[in-house]
C-alpha cells in the first residue's frame, strides 16, 4: 500500500510546499534547458538548488521555460507545476529503463510509455507559464517548436493552436527522438497535418536563442529587462566501449551523435553571445575531466546518474551569488 501511495504522489502534482511569492518587477526571466539524454540528471541538480534558493516552484519565477530533448521533459514538467524533487523521482524511475533498452524500437516504446504515463492527456493549454519544446522536422530539416500561448507566436496568430494541437506527451517524445537511437516520431496537428519529427538537438540542442527570440520579438520585451539562465548537462570524458559495442560499431555512432549535439550546443551559445551580448545570461554546464566521470547520453547506471546530479548541485554553488541577483 505504501509503495502504491508513493507512486501516486510521484505522478501527481500535489500542493506545493514551496510557497514564497514574488512581486512583479517588470523583468522577463527565461530558463533554457539543453538536451543530453540521461545527463539531464546534472540539470536537475542545478535546478534543485535554484528552486530551494527561490523558495517557490520554478514556473512561478520564470516567464519562459524552453527545453530540448531531456531538457524538454524537464521544461514541460516545470511548466505544468512540478517541483524538482518530483521530476527527479520520475527520472530515477524511468530513465535507466529507457536508456538500457537494446534497440531503437525498444527505446522508442519505453520513451512512449514514459511520456504517456508521466504526461497522460495534458495539453499545452494546461501549462502555468510560457513554454517552448523544440523538435526537428525530418522532411524539411527545420525546427518545430511547440508553444502554449499565442503571445509567443511570430506570425499566423489567427490560426495559432496551442502546441499545434499536439498533446504534451507526443511533443516531448518528438523532442527526445534522437535518431537513429530512437525511431522518428509522427504527430498529427489540429490542422490534420502529419509531420515526422526527430530530436530537437539536431537544430538547437541549446534552445536559448529560440527563447530569446520569443522574449524580444513575440513578447516585445526590451533587452535590458530580460534575464536568461541556461542550464546544460555538463561535459564529460567518453566512456570506453564494451566488446559488443566495438564489434557492432555502435559506440562510433554514439560518439558521432554526442559530438554533433555538443558542437550544436557550443555554436548556439557562441551565436547568442554575439547577437545578444547585452542580455544578461548565466550559462551553467561545467566540464569534468576525471576518468571516473566518463559517461554519455545513453547512461543507465543509476549510481553514475546520481553523481551527475551532485555535480550539478556543485555547479550551482559557483554561480549562486549571480543567480540570486538575477532571480530574487
């Protein structure tokens, strides 16, 4: 009975124990979360500390929450009102099972089950703050960003539909479909369009630029009134491949995907620094060189993943004063 009750609490959204409220101050605060598969545990370590510093759920302090891939899962849950402890419990219960699956089909099924169980029938009309979930169109090779509010639209406002009429579970699965390790995801919009999608990391593994575009162009916030917190997943040594991975050359594919996402992440951050240098931004994504920190986006060792979470907490500590100035 106790286990069933704990499971219900994990998948529900009970009244918050974090009750601090902040008066409006005219500042638009943006939270952007990188992709990186299982390494999202690092992200949760950072966010847990930010939430504790604020004393309230993150959706109450951030006006826009953007996420790609694993960052999309976290961003969607934050926007729905979840606290970081609840999100961490969900990651602990589901992520090792998804990442330990041995084939793209098995991973896709496990990811679909995770999304359906966690998000159920929630839609983008259920979110409590601005949200952006980044995926990539397979055929046209362009981004597709699921948003909750027409105020975030850059055009075609007359036909805007929250999340294109796609539910949150499907949008998040699409954002996490790191092809070829996951199968491509097909969604059907409210307009009846069938669209094939892959991981948002292929177009914006770091979604900060898209979030800033919403703030400055769609929401028309002046740059001086924007504060951005961008949380990555950390940078780690590459793990040594096992014999089966070497024979199948799977590790080469993992390395290529990992490198692609990291290059994309760094490129987007460099471009952000060039185009929006005047917008105060804190990026948190430290490098860890010790051999025992070796990991990749398909990590499923829960002990290792909890170490990543601890590293995230430590990364917060080095920026705590600046974050406090930004957020409180």
